[in-house]
C-alpha cells in the first residue's frame, strides 16, 4: 500500500536506475511515481499473472523465485536499489514464470505498467538504460545457475550476502536462516553450518534473524568468482553516477 510517510526520507535518485535517467526524463516521471511500503514476504507479482506495475526499490530487496510443482523454491536473482522489478514488461511480455517476493523490507517507488511501456517505446534513453539493466539481470540469473551447480554452499552464501549488501544501505541484513535457505534452495541446516563458519572466521555476526557483516573484504575473498563477475558487469553496464 502507498505510504507517504516514508517519502521525506528518500529521493527517486536513491534508486540507481532512476538516478541514471536523464534529469529531464526523471522530472517527467516524478508525478507518476508512487511511494510504496514493501513489507517482508510481500508478493509484488505472482508467476504468470499480468504485471500491473513495475517497482523501483529504494532500501528494500526483492527476490525473483522459481517454484516447482511440489512447492520448493529457488532464487534466480535479487533486485534492490540497483534496478527495477518487472523487467518482463519491457521485453514484450505481460507476465513472467517467476514470483517477486520482498526479502528485506523497506520503501520503494512504482509506476503503472502502461506508463512504463509508453516510456520504453517512445523515449530512447529509457529504452537504452532499461535494456542494459536487463542484460545485467540476465547475467545474474545465468551466473546464479552456474554458482548453484558448481560452488560450495559457503561460497554461495558469501555471494548472496554480498549481492544483498550491494543493494542496501549499511552492513546489516534482517533475514532468517530459513529465508536464506528458501532463497538458495537448500536445507536450513546447511545454511546454519555455513553461517556458523563465517561467524567463527569473524566475517559476520548472526543473531535472531539479523546478520551484520563485520569484514566485507574477507567475505569477498571467500566468495567465488561469481560475485566479482556480477559486480563488474553491473559496473560496466550501468553508470556509476547519477545523470545531472
């Protein structure tokens, strides 16, 4: 639901994708952007359901999940203040086989689907930026599949924590081990063991659903090459600074 009380705390440019828009385009969008409160576990769109809005998280993280017939799930990508939820809309589809679920609560902005389609089709800078973001997201999906197949759970957890940190302010993550296990598609016991190893190494502190990263450099050293590849690809495809 819209939550105007959060509006003074953030700006549209707190979302990296919106910040990369030309200033004139961003100004045109402001009357159409709606503030929303993104609550933990909230489903922004269901698999194979029509997309009514696209979302731009500001200090929240959204997971794209694929679900099997028996109810199991696995995360294929995370989106935070680096991007937009609902990319299938700009690729010509009105739905997607994945479910978008808020994994870390916070604030966001949303646009109606029809407005987003109009801007993508008629404003070249919007089209070029959104296509670059989509390429980065597809790369994340592909690399996640490789990582889950070839790398240890410890390495997967490091990658996941770092990707989440890159999309939030600060060094704290609010999420349970059960949630992380669902995202990675593994048993909770495996996440508990992997998190314990990272805590013993002095890299993180875990307590009652809160994870604090104590040594990011050490976490990066422990992560597999997947994180570094994804980080570099996002930097290559998306500008580092907002467009003035």
